[in-house]
């Protein structure tokens, strides 16, 4: 038998049977995955063509560059004739299907070269993009001009501006390191954009969800907007739980920022923030039925998700707070750092949290001190919403309830911080 096989192969080195079998199976599966979607969409180029295109890419790559070029040209010819037929029959180009076919051919080439993750991931993404055509069209059609500008600006900040910044301290006091600090600005801007997208998609599902998603974007602005909206709609009973939900979202957002830049500080900040969340959740749970009866069309407008003005103001505030916190730490010690954190929370808890986390990341303060700072700045940010809500509603019963709930949150958070400090000191 072995002699017969040697005679059959002759001077040619045979491909490893098991290896080639696995590659054929993978390439065929990827072609079928994309081809099935095209078949379900009633396209002329369907499952069989896509499967064979993947196999063609695999075989031509195994046989060498000349045949790979020839096979690629053959795929291009198929694409040209498919588009000519589309123009004759339906007067439209088959651009999406043609692009998908070319990609599948290249995926077969990648499989032949021993790649697995890249072709599989790309095939899944291509299939998703093809299958989600109605949803993507609806989403793109609903985009506003300022949202498109915001996405472009976010890309500019992250991929163009950041590489140009100096990767060193630019002052003799070693307070500002532009490239390191800019990473924080871009990440916070990206989180804000993501939260805005969630608010844009799901914000009309209910007033509680609107409060949660709006609080992720800007808790202070959301509290003021919703307080005014509820007052005008006569929904005074929902003022307290809705405002508390915006604070809860702010607590969660600050914890996420801390986890990104200083994960070690989460151990200190998590329990106090969770305690404040539970106090607020009880009040929200009491009024859950009232919220269910509210019109689901309540929306808020928080402006552009990412604008040059917002980014510039955030960056300046972030740098100012970081400089003040660093100087406070150097001159007064931990007390100076915490005082700056509390004052910063009155203006922007996101900026203050980012500054504290960035300082912990570079070892200027301990992880524990950064966690305490995030709790204090979150408390300050929740408190600053109270006068804004009072100005919008001027309802004493609701304000008394809101103040009482806020006091309970603060007491629970500070108590846990105190107990954590005692436990650490005893260990």
C-alpha cells in the first residue's frame, strides 16, 4: 500500500492529510456561514458559490502564488458578471454581495496559511453585517449631524491627536504628562459617547430607564432636566426616585472609570457605593408601579455626545484637578488630596474620579486613597443635584424626602468607609 502511494505521489511532496482535512472543513464552514445568509436574502450568488470561493482561496494558496493570482482574477470576473447582470435586471449593483464574496475568498487563503481566529472572526462579522441590514439602515437613517460629528471627533482625539502629544512631563514640577493624561480624556469621552448611544436607543422605554442612562452621561444635567419635565407633567411623586436613580448611575459610572485606571482601588470604593445604591433602590422599588403607569415617551436632551467644547472643558478641569490634587498631596498629605476630591465632585465627579484614578495608576497616591476619593466625590456630586432640583420643582415634601434619602446614603457610605479603615488598621 505504501509503495502504491509513493508511486502515486511521484516526486511531489504530499500535503499532510489530517492538516488539510481540518483546513478544508474550516474554509467550507466559513463559506457556508456567509453563503447561507446570502441565500436567505434571495441573492443570485448563494451558498454554493460562497462555499466554493472559500475552497478556491484555500487550494490556490496551497498551490502557490501564480495560481493564487489566477484564482483571484477569476473571482473578480465572477463579481463583474454578477454586477452586470444586476444592472440589466434590477438596475442596481451587487456591491455588498460582491465584497462579501471577495472577503470569503481571502478567508480561504488565510485558513490555508494556518490562521484560525482571524478568518473565523471576520466571517462572523461579515455574516452579522449582512443579516443586520434593516437595523443598520434604520440606525444610520436616525443619526443626526451632531452625532456623526461626535463620532468623527472621538476618532480624531484618539487616533490623531494622542500620538502627537509628548510622552514625558512638560513642566519642571512633574505635574503634567500630556500623552498619559490624554488617554484618560479619550477614554472618558468614549464612555460618554457610548452612554449617549444607549440613551438614544433605549431612553424612550420608560422614565426610570431614561434616568439611569441619562445619569451615565451627566447625572447633574439629567437630574435638572428630569426634575423640570416631571414638574411640568404633574408627576411630582416620581421626582425622588428618578433623581436618586441618576445618582446611582453616576456611582456606577465612577466605579467603572476607577476599575479601568486603578482596579486595586475598587476594593475600597465598591462597598460604600453599593450601600448608597441599595438605599436609593429601596425608595425606587416603593414607587415602581407609579413609574409603570407613566407615558413611555419621556425624553431628555443632553446636547451633543462629544463636542470640542465638552472635551476641552473636561480636559482642562481634569488637568486642573490633577494638578491641585497632586499639590495637595505633596503639601498637606492625604487630607489635601481628599479636600480637592470633594470640591471637584461639585463640578464634575467624572473628571475628579479620572484624576484620582490616574494618580493612583502612577503611584502618586495609594489605591485606598483613590477609592476613598471616588466615594467622596460621588457624594459631593449627588449633593450638588439637590439645589438644582429644588430650583426646578420647589416642592417641600419631595425635597424633604430627597434630602432624607441623600443623608441616609451619605451616612451609610461614610460608616462603611470608617469600618473599612478600622479593619485595615487592625490587620
